[in-house]
C-alpha cells in the first residue's frame, strides 16, 4: 500500500483551492488503497470543512517548513512513497527539508514563478505547457501541464463519465462563484452587475462558511430583483451547474469545474495568481473575461452574453474539450501506477498532436491492423485528419500508454450508448511492437478501468485474434450480444461520493 503525505493550507486569505486540489487527488488514491495523510495549517479546517468530512488523518503544521518536516519524520518510521506539496509559500529551499521524509516528491503549482525541488510537478492551468518550468525544476522532473490534469473532485469525473450526449432538460439558472472565501468581494460586484442587467433567471450563489463577508452577501441577496439563493459549503455543486445556462465566477479551480460541466462562463480576474488561468480559458474559447469594477459596463456584457446563444453553445463545447474532470485519475496513475511484467511503472497520458507520427508508425508494423475493422494502414493525410478529429472530440479519450517514461502503445475509449443506465465506452488497444509480451496490454486495460471506473467497458474482438481474446477475458471481459463487456466494480468510493454530490 502506497503512503502519500499532503502538505497544503487553507485560510480566509488564501482560500481553499490548494486543499481542494489535494483532497481530489487523495480521494482517487484512497480508492486505490493508498494511505493518505494531510499536514495542514491551523486555519485550514475552518476554511475547508470538506477535508474534515473526508476522514483522513490530519497533522497540524504550525512552524516553518524545516520544523514541520522534522516533526512529520517522527510520525513516519519509514519514508512515505510521496510527499505532495501545494503551497505558494514553499519553494525549492523549503522543499529540500521534505526529501529525507519521502521516496519521491510532487509539487502542485500554477504560477511558474519560482524554483522547485521535485520529481513530479503538476500545473493544471489552461494553456500551461511543460516548457514553462524549464530551469525551475531539476533535469528529469516529469511535468504534467494543462487542464487535462485538473485536480477536481472525483464526482466531476463521474459526472462526465455518465453524461448523456443529449438531454431534454434545458438549464435555466445562473451560477455565481468566486471561491470559498472570496476575499476580494467579487461576489458582491457580480450580484450588482447581474441586478443591473435585469436578468430574469434564477441565480445560485455558492460561498464557503469561512467567507469574511458572508453576512454582507446575505443582505445583498435580499435586495435582488430576481430570485437568488445562497448556498454555503454546498455538496450539490454539480447539480447547480447542470441546471445553469451560464456562470459568473473566478478563474481558479471553480472555473475548471464549470468547464467540466460545459457551463459557459464570464470570468473575472480576482487575483494576480489567477490571471494566467483566466487568460488561458479565454484563449481556448472556454470563457469570456469580464471586468466587474463598473456594474453598468459589466451588465451590458452580461446581456450580450445571454443574447448570443450560438456563442454560448460553442463555448460550452470548447470548455468540455478543455477539461473532462478526469485529471485526478490521470495524476494518480503516476503516483500509484500499474506495473509491467518487469515491474516497470505503466500509466496513461492524453495523446497530443505531437504523437501523430508515432501512432501512425505503430500501425505500419506488420500485422498491427490485421484484426482491425479496417485492416488497411492509413496514408499520412488520412491519419492526420483522423488524429485531429479524434483529439477535438470530447466523447473520445485517446491515450498514449507510457512504460517507465517511454511511449509503449495507444489506448482509445469511445463513448457508446448507455448500457442498463450505465455509461459505456468501447476499448481499442494497440501495443508497440517493441513492448510485446511485457504485460503492457494487461496494465493498459487496468488503467482503462481506472480512467472510467463507473462505466461498462466494451470490446469488439475478432474471433481469430487469440492473443486479444485471452488478454481481454483475463481482464474480466465476458461475451455478450454485441461482443465483450466488462462491468464496473461494485460501488467504488468516488461513485458513492458522486451520487451525494450530484444529488442522486
């Protein structure tokens, strides 16, 4: 069992985002039977009550990082597998104190403004690339960059897994959220702008109990000209988002939650550390920036945004492509990977346009497409068009299989119609020829299940493909009327939490 120590703080001043990201990752790792422990500052639990509800062991860190690391060493007789640090106040100089405590060290950052001493760095900022950390991390550090690695509550991934492509219900509300504590009072400005725009839709405002101006917001709500409800530390965020045709909020974690749910957003920059993320959302067409300092001007922007239905539809699709809520599952694959027959770590990463030539080369290997629906190897132009269309389709998950840091194959998941009210994905697998008979296929199928844990996995296997039949049947795939199917495991923890979050 892997042991993971998280070091993160929350407070009315810094908000709850750091702890929320770590908690999302911990919840996925807990499903994999990892031991998760949190080292937190004294103000954290009042600001992030979800952490206390989660039930993890917590240790209070009230000294400097050297003292904290020394105290933690007394708790752990053996080194933990990973220390995960998410804290703006910690850089390479402080991170070195945690090195004796852990076999490996992971940093979660979104600023790219200071050096780090780590083995793995994750920055979920929209548009962020690994090169942004060149010179800031040691050579050989693995960097996970972009919103595909967004550390959202596992309930968001479950929501996307089960999201029906078509729905008869039209969302009718407006969602407002500027973080759990909103120290800059943007919630008040947003309400002023919405009131000035004279919107008739119902408004849902989400805020944390530790927000310093909570009473002021309550008083402002009483004067709104449309129905407005205040939700404090709500567990029904996804249900509120699902019922919203637009949102007004900040550019941090909550913006990525809105993207995952496909809610088009007007985003205000509430702090300098969110500027890059907000601009990234705008660049990808997943949100529109708005300045709330002038209520009349922002009210005009809101009216125009509501009137432009086509633009909001395009923004919704762009947002869903940008963030699918499965980022914590992807990160957990690296902290707790599957293993090849040789014991090498195996995990999945989202394919990118840079993988186009490599994936085509794998298909050219003699026999690679022998049992495919179309056995012909595509030409370069056809493959390029397929690759672009696949990467732009939010209903297809195209993954490169990595073994010990080297590309070892490709695993594709295509959404299919629901099976008995459960989401369904068809699995396609291609292992690179230099990784045959190394257990890569078995590991990849286990990772496919981890990527969409609550879905029915389907496979269409040619009856003469003896090797694939043995591989898939060994992974739990059973014959059915349309090929082979693998049912999800019974009620994993994130499914239970997802039902609570969604209000099912």
